[in-house]
C-alpha cells in the first residue's frame, strides 16, 4: 500500500503518502487508495482531525508522469482519468472532519492541489511549490481551477500557472497558499500540535463550522433551515459538557453528541 492510515491518540489520524522513492508522486492506484482511506475516516465518528503528510521528507510531487502514456494518451482518456482522480481527491475536500496538511519538500502539481484542499496548511521553510504544467503542455480543468481560485484568487492562480515557476515557502505564504510557515525541524511537531488543538474542541462544532463556511463560499442562498442550523449546538451533550467545564474552570472532554 502506498497510502497508509495511522491512527493516533485523541482521534488524530494520519494519511501518509508513502512512495518516497518517487517523492510520493501519485499513480492511479494511489488515487484510489487515497479516496478509500478518506472515506473510511469520514465514516468514523471517533476521528477528530486528519493530518495529510508525505514520507521521506517530501509532501507530493504530483501525478507520476511515467503513467501518462497509458492514463492520458488522448483527450477522452485524459478526461476519464481526471474524473476518477478528482472524485478521489474531492473526498478530502468534502470530508466532515478537519484536515491539516503537513508540508515538507516538494509540494507541486497535484500535490499542491491536494494541500490546497486541506483546512490548515503548515509548511517547512524549505518546502517548494508550483504547478509547472505549461512546461509539458497540460492544462488544469475547471474543477481544479475552481479550488485554486477559491483559495488564492484569480490573479495569483494565473501567476502560478502562466509563469510555471517552482517557488519557495515564503512566496507561497504571501500568495495565501499556506496557513503557517515554520522551521524545517519543527514542521511535523507544529502540524500535530495544531491537530491536537483541533481534536480537543467539540467535534460537532468543528464539523458544523466546516459545512457553514463551505456553504457561504458556494454563493448559494441560505434557506431558513440553514439559518437555524447554527443553534442546533445548544441541544447537544457537548454544549452541556463545555458549559459545565467552563464554569468549573476545567478542560472539557467532549463526546461528539
């Protein structure tokens, strides 16, 4: 298996991209494994946060170009390939659980797109970013562009795609691709500290906030039921636990109900 799931304490799960000899570049089978791994975690109420990281000091070098002759040798085959792979990575975008990208080394092409789908993106200062696909005559499709434009805006998206540069973490931070930038030897620690803070919060509230933000940025009008949903938290056991712990000046232990 080149996608490995590691379950840690306090509901923190890691999805590890484990093909270090190819800088974790995705094969078609890896995309299938990735989608299945996220689906399994999404169905698990005990999960509080998912950390996505790569093995061997690299996040992900994108899709393995070595398979392009088979997987993308004409327009129709390429479209089928994109529909499958994007359906798999959309699992990450749509999971109800909070997600954190722990970024080391290269984070380019499809790897950058995967990182961009995470809720929080924490990178090492030596990490490298870019989508240099104009160097091999490829385009992103509208589904991919939509996610990138939503994150960094049309101007930065076009800058990244038209120049085709691979750039450093400081520039990625300035463009809005990253949430946080830390020293290389601290990035894993910081990513899991972030995950631990997320996991200590009320899980229903975290899932609600993800859904509320997604709905707001979709541009779709809010229904009356949508506008009432934020008040559902007052009927949860977690609210009663949190309120009682606050009054006692204790740390709450939420149960996800």
